[in-house]
């Protein structure tokens, strides 16, 4: 896993903006802010992220609206 220097400043904003969509897309049933680690990033043509849940790790790629894997 590689982190860019500005990752820590982008993560809270992305979780606030896209957290509910990602949670419903992946059926986690949890608020992403309460997870041990959650990283969500939106690019021009799509989105991606990593979530460390209590029992598993999920890496995903989706479309820009976070409604299709």
C-alpha cells in the first residue's frame, strides 16, 4: 500500500462526501468513520478504496458515482 503525502488531508473529506454511497455499495452496514481504516478516493473516471473491517479487508474499484463495482 502506497500513501501520498497529502492522503491524510483528503481521507476525511472523501469519507464525508462518499462514505454513505460506498457503505451501501459494499453492504458493510457500518459507518466508514467508525472503521479502523477506510480510504476512499474519487478520480475523474471512477473511484477506488480500501476498507479494513473488523473481520476482513476490502479493496474495490467502482464507477464515479460509487453505485456499480
